[in-house]
């Protein structure tokens, strides 16, 4: 029997592919449930990302430090998302990103050495990861275009309309970093929106 904590992951997979009960059990057998404390890192530069991490509960951010030591947030992730330094995971090269828990969280972790051979045996699982990787790439491209074509206020409004609760869970400085602006500028935007609503 598949543990209750795995249901979100298998519901996510079921949006794209169909797995038999036996296939689900094979996948469940290689999953570890891992509690993660707030501010704990699950990936760090210099180390190869070892897991596909599915978020059962909590919030994370991926960021890098520029040559001046300034943080640049490239991903904010919440429940029902995968999070890691994906480039490191896929290419088996050292990570360039820090991946940090923003809340006490719970992950389903699947080791590269376990999941990749299983993808060779279970075609539907391989197809699921192909589709989800393509969607992540498309989202990343869309975000890059938004940063170039939208105003700061439009980017903030888009984020809050897509993920309404995120601003209450993620510190303002991290949201500002993700949107490519200073916390002070984000504060002005939020004040302006509040006054006009």
C-alpha cells in the first residue's frame, strides 16, 4: 500500500501519464520522506544535486550569489512542485545554486541512482519527467521574457495573481530578488497598489 504522503506526487503524475499499481509500488519503493528545517539547504554550489525533490509541504527558493555577494533568486517553489538545482541533477555536474527551505518542510526525495534506471523500465515515468521538464523550461523562458517586456508592477501583479498566497509566506526581500528589484522598490509598488484599490 502506498503511503498517504505520496498521494500528491502520484496525483501530479496522473495528470500526464497512467501508471499501473505495480509501477506505482516500484516508484514508491525508492522514495524517502524527508523533513527539512527552515533555512536548511538541500543543494549547494560545488556539490552534485543528488535528488529529485517533490514538495509535500513547505516552501523553498533557489538562488545564486554574484561576484559582489548579492543574492539573485531564480525560483520560488511551494507544495506540489519539484525543486533542486535541475541543471546539476540532469548533467551530474556541481551545482551553481543554493536551494534553501523558507519554512519547515517535507520532501519526497528520489535519488538519481534509483530513479533514472527506473525510468528505463517504466516508459510512463520517463514520459512524465520529459513532459514536466519541458513545462519547467517553458515557464523559465516565459519568466525571462516577462522580465524584459513587463513593468515591475506588472511582474508583481502577475506573480500574485498566479500564486495568491505566496506573498504571505515568502519574505518581501526574496520576492523582490525573484522579480529583479530592490525590497524598497517592491514596497513602493505594494503601497501604490493598496492606495489604488
